[in-house]
C-alpha cells in the first residue's frame, strides 16, 4: 500500500497557504501603515520624524565638520534642515514620494532595525551607533538597502555642500576673487 502523505510531505495544504498569505498580508499592511504614519514629509515640509532622520544622518556624515559648541551646532543643523527641505521641494514629485517612503522606513523602529540594525532613534543614537548604522546599510548584501544608503548620503552631502554658508566649515574658502 502507498501512503499518500509520505509521497508528498512538502506539498503545502490549502489552509496552510491561506494562513501564510493572510499573515504576510497583515505584516506588510502593518509596516506600510507605520511608514505612512511616520512619513518624512507632509505638504512640502519635513515632519518631525523626517527631521529626526536627516538630523541623525547629517551628524553621521558631516558631524566632524560641525562646531563643537552645542548652540552653534544646533543653529547650523536647523539651517541645514531648512536647506534640505528646500532642496527636496525642488525635486520632481515622483522622487519626493520615494524619498518620503525612505524617510518613513528609516523613521520607524521595526523598519529602521531591519535596514540599519540600530534600535535607538536617530536623535538618541550615539556617534558610534550612527556610524555603525551607516556601515550596515553601506555593506548590506541587499542592493535595495545599499541604494537607500547611497540616496540618503547623496541628499545630505548635496544639501550640505551646496550651501555656501557651510564652505568655511569644510576648509574651503570659496571661489577666488577676480
């Protein structure tokens, strides 16, 4: 006699398939709702979560160039965030939507943990945690995570270095006067 359950032990059953599809849909829906809830931009303005992500990324990428004095550093950071907001608003709508989704992914704990490995929020993270988060994204085996790193790093660098007020911080005196 042939036992049918032994012939095909790995063949999924219909109920198992439906339960798995329902669970995956529920998890995907919950993560999507979290990303929308903590999205990075709303009505052309960076939300608090978007500002938190850009503040942390800026500290990790250009932090050593910023002044040590906290008041000066905070003033430069606020100016940089305003410049970043202006920079993002100059982009096409399609790119703004994609960057908004990335900010949402990086702003929420579960998706931030998956992308960067960092549990702390961007504003509460130490310099070592920020550097480790960037390295995790930069060296990740998934191309989408590496692309996220490159996009966010490029936005921070273009926004920071294109502001002539930041040139003295980098050691660049500006163009030669003719």
